[in-house]
């Protein structure tokens, strides 16, 4: 994975630009993993609590792009171990399931744990502002700076004829090391977490011979129930183990 380093930077390669500009679209077949969410309710005439499924998160898809030397800043191409690494950009898509009536998501956390663990060089979005311009079509910004290895900034947007400014839930990325990585979606006052598709990006530092990514997917949430005008926020409880998955790398 060597290349001359005396040429001026020319920006990201066309392949990377195309990968980032491609929005998530529905794919046939089952999602990679499904994580139902359960809340615990007081017993109804019995000694034990009841567990009720309310909502859930689908791990819809994961598309990958192997970063090439053209995607790296010239200084990064001098890294001695570069020939022994595979830098893989993975674009994840998650769907928040609809909730029953008088329920709303206050917070949703999604987690990916890879086995074996690999270094996570970048997670996007890292922190999403609470206010943004929204449209009726796909609109996003990806600007990864891979700890000095990549220096690029790509913005892509497809906008419809009408738009509005509104509060958006905060998105925070978290790298937990051996426990995985993921994103937390936090609702803001007056702006609930609604059922929708969310896209994220992670850049992984893999051994050069890696051909697949294995791991588990998990999710949890805080769900508010409105009962007779009273709001009752409840944290979901794990009723099932994290869901295993296997992704083949091209």
C-alpha cells in the first residue's frame, strides 16, 4: 500500500466521494439484526413483574469502503506500518421502530462490538448540533479526520424544494474500547425521537488480511409512557443477549 509522497494533495478519490455521497436506500430481505426493546411493568395481580415489548431498533445495513492511498494525506502515506493495515470505512444504517400510542423515545443507544476488537479511528457523527436545517430528502455532512491519517472534508446534500429549521436530537458517538462503539440519540424539549433511518460512519484499522467483520449488535432506550396525562419515563431492560452478525468484506 505504498505510493509516492512528493505529489501535492489532490483531495479524496472519486471512489470515496461516491461512497459518501450515496444515501441509504431500502434493500430487499431481512435486516442484519433486530433488537426488540422491553420495559418492565409492575405485576398485575401476581408476584412477578411483566415485561412488555415497546419499539426496537433494526440494524438495517452496513456498507464498506476500503480506503486507498489516494484517500490519505501525503504525510500519512509515510507511515511505516501502512502496508500491514486495511483501513475500512463502514457506513451503518439503523431504523428506530414505531412505538405504541402515547409512547415516545427519550433516548436510544446503539452499540456495535467487534470480535476480535480492532482500533476505531473515527466515528461520525461525533456530536450533532441540536439545531439543523432539514429538508424532505436526504441531507448529511461527513467530515472525517482520521487521527492524522486522513485529511479530507466532504459535504453532500440533496435538497427538496422546501425546508425548515428545527431542533434535532443530539447524537453523541462513544468508543468503549473492548466493549464496542456506538451512538447515543438524545431527544430535546419539543423534539421527540421519531421512527426513522439513521446513518453513521466508523473507520476501522484492520489487519491487511481481514476478510470479514464479526461481532454483536445491541440497543437500549428510555421510553416515556403517557398514562392518564402522567408521563412515566422507563429504561428498557435486556431480555435477550446481543445479536451476533457477520459482514463479509469485498
